């Protein structure tokens, strides 16, 4: 992804999921008898139970050869249902429970719907855009979030490295732009920059988890070298995230590789299994209780990026996965045809088959990716052309419209500068003068969040905070409709 904006569409994900016999679902109950003994060779799917060393475990999603005793953390594949032994409870319930046991709530409580609302914070936004961690609070957005993705760390030489040391941990915040109104100090060893601001935010909102994302459009080249030595890569990432200066800031690591065994800004030919090897090494190094996530392609076309790399095996180890369901179309094709950059569904005349969000979600499901591991992506910006002579999609153009960069503009600007004039494919478009833009609005986001619920997805994510209004109306629309 370009440092100024995520280029998106092109990441890959998932090829092949194993077909094997699965066990029937065994309902768990308090003081239940032991379920059939866990077997390393058996494929389990969500809801299956197995016993191991005197305890029952319930599979959250597809798994094989993942020992329940060592893979039952909060974000891992197995849920520990408690001790078993064949006895009958002293006061058995008259009906078995209809939902699995849940953990006690934290304080303050997480998203009560249980769905994730994840947002990207761009490290470079503190410069020209003047968007600080403080703005997440003043917009009213902090209380609505479950996770923040900090973008980006670099992958120099196949290692996790700092992306921008000044923005990350050295920039001194004043009382005016600090999240808690306390200026940074120059005391020896004092942490400053975005990292310190995120630390302060987490103290104010302890339910928010912060994940450090590595790669993106510009900084993905090092993943090719990482795939040649996944263990070395994972060790470098561990050492960086666990640096004692900021080890309390990060709850997870994100792989934003654009794109394995395919081309993004550069091209990778490390093979279809490279993604899984990199993700597996990270999971092994960080353990089961640390978040490991990934942004992947949303190319739903036949033979496209979701078909050239085996993401399915890697996704098994992830806490959740984020198909980048935006940037399907834009003025990177300067003459058009005009088309909405983030269609949820196909529509008559769509330029490319498989280039819409539902196509990617259904392809991933067909490869065995559990719905509740997938998040739907929302762009807080529009893509547009100029020199357009028709209001409906499909028109020709003379080039990119003017914006924060050619062909790109924030939602907070477009909502008044070029308001929507129509909808297609579950998103909006607007025609003003000879400019044509497409972007999501609170109304189309409500429809997309309805899709998240209908499909049983794990939530939604967005790129990125600074494109929203000062009162966070897009984040509010996501939260209110999840």
C-alpha cells in the first residue's frame, strides 16, 4: 500500500483446504462426559468437541493437528470446556445450554455484539494531515473500537524494522496534541511519539488492542526474503515488538503482504506456500495468546490473487483476517470506465468479474475460511475521475480528479464537495461538474454492516481514521449497525 493510501485489491489469500472426514458435533454441557479423544489426524470444524487429558475442548473453526492443550488461548482454535470424567452433574440443567460458555466480561466491556471494529492509524498522518491519536478520542471513536492497526512497520532485508522512528517514538507531543493533555518530556529513556500516545490511549480505554502492521503497498518487498527464512523473520519481529521501551503498547502483529506469489508494487515468486510459512513462524514465535492478523487480497476473480497463493493454511493460525474489499476500480485506469471502488455486489456493466466484496467473501468461504474469522473492509475515502460526461457508472474519463492525491479524496471533504447522486452495487457514487466519485456513506455503511451480520462475519475494519469527520460519523455508522 502506498504510504499515502492503501492500494488494496491486489492481495491474495487462500487456495485449497483439505477435504477429510469430520466428526459430528457433540454438544458440551457442564460436567459433561468426555467427548471422543482428540486425534491429530482428524479434521475438526467449528462446534466439534474432543477430549484431551481429562478436559473437553470445543473447536472454534477448522483445525487439524493442533493440540487442544496448547491451542486453547483466547484467540486460538480450541475453547477449553472444562474437566470431564463421565459423571453426571449433581443438579443437571433441564435443557442443555444452547450457546457455549463465555468468559467473564472485562471492565470496561468489549463490543457487546462480540464483533470486531478495527481501524488503521497511519503513522505519517501526524505530519501534513495533523491527525493524532488524540483525535480518536475527541471524535468519540475510541469508545466504539475494539482494535487499532498501527501502519506501518517495514520489512527491510526480510526483517521487521522501524518504519519512521521520529513519528513512531521520538516526536515530542505538546499539551495541545497529547491524548491526555500532558506534554512529553526529554528525560533520558522517556518514550515519545505515536507509541507513547497509544500507550496513553490504552490506559484510558483498556479494552482497545493495538496491533503493529508490517508491510503495506510500499514496504512489502522484504516479505520475499522473510519467506526464505521465516524463523529469522519471526525472531526479528518478536525482538522489535517486545523491545522494553514499548512492549506494553502492542497486543499483536499484522502481516500486510501485497502480494504473495503475485505482483503489487513489486513482484514476488516465493511460491504458493510462502505466506503460510511466514504466518506459521510468527504464530510459533509469539505463542497462542498474542494476536496475529493479516490484510489480504479481495480479488474474487477466477485465477486471481486469491487463487495463486495458499492462504488457507496460514489463515488457520490467524486471530482474524481482513480481505481488503476496496480499491477495485479507480483512476489508476485514467480513462475509465468509471466504477465504484468498493462495490459490495456485482451490477450490470461492472468492468471486471469477481471484483466486488461479496465475490471475495464467498471465494474465501469456499476455500474453508470460517466466516467469523473474516472482517469486511470499508474505505474512508473516495476514488474519482475528471473529464466525465455521464452520471451513471461506465463513462469515459480524461484522468484522475483532484484530491489529497490524484484520484483520491477524503470522505469528510467529498460529503459536501460532491454529495452522492446515486447508488450501485451497495455503495454510492456522485457526479458533479465533470467529476465522478465513488465512496461509502453512513447509509451505505449501514447496508454493508447488515451484510456482515447476514454472512456471520467477525466484524469490519476501515482505512483509515483521518478520512472520517471530526465527530466520527463513519465509525459511528459502523458501530451502530454491526
